[in-house]
């Protein structure tokens, strides 16, 4: 009895797998390289520049830090008593700043590598 159930499960699973792979293969065959390339942001003329992305990221981190500072002030003067919300905003600001710092470090590392290759 257990062997019959196990065999049924195996047969049903393998049929489902074959159907999934067939659907996947047909989707791959129906798409062309031109469709894939035209849908990427690399070809998008209106895409923001790297400087714009970096500037908006810095502004976003600054805004998160301002929000965290305001929540600390609100807690200190008694406007709010929700410590969890204050801690959450502090952690969001900390994570955002840590990410920005790591991006800066990687950019500086890449810049130094390019400079050392030129000399």
C-alpha cells in the first residue's frame, strides 16, 4: 500500500516537472534576444545618471536620519511614548547610512585601482 502511494506521488511529481520544463522551454523559445534587449534599462535614454542616483541616495539617507532625530526629540519631550517606533527609525537610518558608507568605500576602492593601473 505504501509503495503504491509512493509510486503514485513519484509519477505525479515527474509529470508535473515535465510540464513545468515544457512550459519554460516554450517561453524561452518564444522570446527573442531583441525583445530581451529592448526591455532593459540600458537602452533607456531617460534613465537617471549615476550621479543622480547617488545624489538621491544621499538625500534619502539624510531624510531618514532627520526622521530618526525628530522621533528621539518627540520621545524626549513626551509627544510620543512608542519606544519601538523610535528604535525602528534609528535602525532604518543606521542601515541606510551603513549601505551608503559601503558604496562609498567600494567607489573609492575602484577609483584607487584605476589610478594605480594608470601609473
